[in-house]
């Protein structure tokens, strides 16, 4: 069935970095990886850098939040079968400047892995920030509650949407990537994600670095999963997967000029016809290294699922 593995890099990019810097970083990544996912790409000058010979990409047309995320793939490895965006919740929240933020969307593609014939759903989302703690954000209780409601609405809406896409396109594997804006080192965050997504989905981050985080740190890098030293560095970018195996654990890379986040890399293996998906026992994947219990939502109550608004469709389209 050919090579069953593929390499992936994600970078939660930065709106305010020059497009030329992004182009240089993308040239490096496209020479080394087969799948690229990004957030904060919603700028025509920046998204245009995804257009490269031998590569396909999907980024929605400029709109109210629809074009926030992007996926790019090596055309020698993948063939696009479908692409679309989805508004995940009608909940809105206020930014630091007092203006309403655009609704949260997901960007998704269904890719055919040429050598194996497997269909893989890749979906990317950028979830609202400043929900885990104050982090210098001097907000009112009402504004914080609005952010949290928008976050949970998007999280539940994304899960429903992804499961619908899996059924509709009969996918063989799923890769979900996000700037979660919650610390994946915290047990309560990992439990929250699995409570929403359910048993078939696993978290790629299980061997956490003991120093450095998504927006901090540098060389020398300690080994993955070493005994925790409780440095407080946050990892907020990460992947969930279904019907895949992790063949190379995720690891943070060096800082790049085009982003205030450090990219992370990982590798997955597609399951063969006779292999059983590891749906049993999913859910609460154990983390190793610098993990801790954490303080859920820093002391404020939770929202019930039935308090979340219904989701509405944005745009979608298919192409081979």
C-alpha cells in the first residue's frame, strides 16, 4: 500500500509579522514536511505565500473570521477531495479594544493519501484566548463569561461538525489541529477536550517537554517526557487524532521570524486494512513530563451544553 506515514508541522502564526518572513519559513517547511496547518493567516498578502509549485492549499476567502486558518499539502503525497469552512458558534465576545471578535470558524479539507488510498480529514481552528486565566487581561466578569461561552460553543460545534464530515466523506483517519489557548499540560484541560470529543479521539501530546512552551523557551531542549520541573511554560498548540498512530511524537521547534508561537512537528502512520482502530480506552490520554492538575477556569463556574447557541453553516465546496 506504499508509504503509510506522513509528516506534519503546525504554526500558529502572527497577524503582524511581514509576509516575506512567512514566505521564507514556508519555503523551509515545504522542503521538510508533507502537511502544513496554520492559524492567523487571514491577510491576503500572507495567505498568498501558501501558493507554491507542487503544493495545494485551502484558505477561505477574506471574510468575518472565515479565513483565519489554512491547510497546505504536498501534491505528490495528497490529492484534495473536499474543502470548506464552518462557523462553529453564534456566540461572540469582546476583544481587548472593546470591539466584537469575529465568530470562530474551522477550516477543513479531506485529502486522499496517494500511496495508500486512505482519506484523511484535516481540520484547523483558532479558539478564543484569555479564558484560562487573567494573563494581564483586565476584563469585566461579563466579558470573561462571554469569552468562555464562545470558547465552549466553538468547541462543541467543532466536534459535531467534524463527526458529520467523517460520516459524510467516509474518512479513514482524522487530524484536528488548534491553537487551543488552554494549557495542554494541565490535566483538567486534557479531560475537558476528551469529554467533548469522546473515546475515539486521542491527544498527540503525551510526552511534554520540561522546559519551554508554545510561546517561550529555546535551546538547549530537555528530552521529551523527562521528569517534570514545573517551569510554568504553556503548550497551547496541539493535535487530536482518530484512526491514526503517532510514529513521531510532537515536539516544539525553534522560534521562527513569522510568528510569536513556536511551530511543532509530528508524524503519523495511517492504519492498514487489518489493523483495528484504537477507539477503546481513548479519552483521558495520560501526559508525562511537566504536567499538573491546574486550576479549571480559575475558579468560575462552567456552562452547560444546552446554554450554547446552535451553529450555522458558512461555506464549503469540493474539488478534485
